[in-house]
């Protein structure tokens, strides 16, 4: 049901080496922080921007407002905090944090001509 919880569960059950979800508690805490940020802060800006490709109604004014917030606030957090010193979110290799964020970003590209409207 909840994708981040499912990823955590699958990693804890099957990724015993910590390839995608670190076994080190501090590193896992950083991954958890990114996952929770993605779900509670980053993702709420996406529906009006990207869900229109699924035929769902969207509010164009809200989409522009959300896009501005992504650019002015959330991408700065992503780049200046999570990716500041490493090529992946707090890591030298991809983790489930990166797997959670990357698909969400593709929603932004889903809207033809949206970039011109902003």
C-alpha cells in the first residue's frame, strides 16, 4: 500500500547486506529522512503537475504554484542537503531513497508545454 514502507520491508527481509537500505542505523536514518521528506513534503507538489496525464483533473494555478515551490524550496533541499556531498541521497551508491525520488521527478516531465506555462 505505502510504497516507502513496502521498500523498507522488502529490504529488511531480502537485502541482508544493506545494498539498498543500509544496515548501519545512522545511514538507515538518513535514508528514512529522505523517504519521509519525499512523502510528506516533496510529493504533495506533484499531483496538479503530473496527474493530468492520467486524465485526472488538475488546478493549473495550483500546478504553477507547486512548480515554483519545487524549484525555490524542494529542489534546493534535494541538491543542497541530500545530494550536497554525494552522487546519491546521502550515499555513494543508490538506495531506496533515490528509487523513491526519481520516479516522482518524471511526473514533472509528463506535462507537455507545462514548462512554457510557468
